C-alpha cells in the first residue's frame, strides 16, 4: 500500500502492474464510505447539547459515538490493508480523531496494531488529541479560557 497526500491507494500487483482495485475505480466498503460521512461526527452531539442547553451531554455522546466509529474505521482500514484494497484516507481517520474519536483511535491502535508505528501518522494523531482536549476545555470552562487568553496576550505586550 502506498499513501500520498492523504489519499490511500492499493498497492500494484506484480502480475498485471494494475491497481488491485479494478479498472481505476474505487471500490469502497460500506464502512469506508461511512467514514467519509462527516456530519455523523458532529450532528448528534451538537444536537443533544443544543436540546439540553448544556455542552457536557453532547460532548459525552460525541466521545462515545465517534470513538466507537473510529474503532470500526481502524479495524476496517487494517482489514483493507491486509487485502491490498482501497483504504480509508488518513485525513479521514484524523478528522474523526479531532472530533472526539481519539480515545477510540488510541484503543484501536493498540488492539489492532495499526498505524501506531508510523511516526508521521502519530505526530498528527497527537496534535489532534491536543487540539480536541483544548477545544473541550474551552467549551466546558469558557471563563477560564478567556482569562488564559487575556493573560497570554498581556505577556506578549
């Protein structure tokens, strides 16, 4: 398998020199197509937060749902890699990690031994974790976040 610019492509077969995915067409599994349906990452948690007028239940739902989906996506990507078929793009995996799916991704990396040795992937993974945790803390503690930003700006002056 080769990966370029966030796109995953199947490896070329030795016999024909053609991609194993068919005559240039992507053959995506249901799970791989589901991974590209990004509104699923945002709408349920946001809807619950708006309905209850508090961010905590929506964040909890987002973490639970997106982590479970991320485990499913990692398992599918590992299976597709073993079969040398079209894979879930790396950018898609990182998107789900960024939107509260990182605990599931971390679990899946250990469980399936998938992506955890690739340094470039892991650097972006941990950046997604840091960004997500920072955003969650800003959502849950907006006054403290504002004070920290103001203190940081004051230090720069």
